[in-house]
C-alpha cells in the first residue's frame, strides 16, 4: 500500500515546497491504538494511546533528520541505525554498500524505516532485508519525503507487506539515479557536501 501525503490537503505542501526550493536549501491513523484510562489532577479520563512503540530505523546519514523528527512523535521508540550508501566506480555507476547495522530485536515489532529519498528502491530493499535477517517485524512502514515511481515499484515487488508513507511522489530518475524534480542529495543538504571516496 502507498500513502501519498501530497494528495491530501494540509501543511505537507508548505514543507515540501520549502525543502524542494534551491533558494531555501542554502498522520498516524493506520497505526494500532487502544483505549486506556489515566488519572489527571482532576479526574479519570479515557484516552487513545499506541498499542506499542515502534522501532525506528534510519539509513545513515541522510535519514538522521527524519529519524529525529519521528522520535519527536514516538518519543519512547527504540532506534536502529544502518549504513547504506552508493559506492561509485570510475564510470559513474554505483552499487549499494551496506556496512553497518545496529538495532535491538525487531521480532514481532512495528518497524519504521526512515530515508528521505526513495529513488531506485535498492538501498531501502537491501536495508530491510538485512534487518529481517535479525527477526521478522509484525508490520513494516517506510517513511520518505519524496519517492520516485520506480522506487515504489521495486519496494512493492520485493517487500509487498510494506506501507510506504511518502510526502510526494515524483515521476522519474535522472541518469545518475537522482529523483526528478526531487531536491538534490538529502544527506548533503542536511550536513554539507561529502567528499567522494
């Protein structure tokens, strides 16, 4: 299932406009809830709370800002960190390298993987497959700012159980496999341009 948040009215359009704009660059309803009675200073109240806190995984380094944002919402969540990056050769082609995975048990947990750009879908697919070697989550969510149609197709093909939460869906990739119109390199945008090794 794909939830394209840009199809819904709301503040997401303002945020997307800001993070896409080169001059600026210089909802939880499908989650499981339960009723719980709490005591306020004045009375008892019945409230809705999450049935469980998720495990939030992010792909370093570009995923760190989204990870922090998700922790503001799910402030009791556990965290996982994965190093997955494009390793380029001299011809400009690349493979996805996965060097580091650190996480608590994901068995029977709600797993949310944060990566701002779902371009080819290769790094997300490789990351989730690596995580699933450590256990099988009960549910799987992918949160991204912008997804490309080709990346969505890859994820739906390889991980049909995943729900993709996308701020916007863009139609294509360029010859370097960046999302168009996209917003550029999300990691560089957040932390400064990296030196290519």
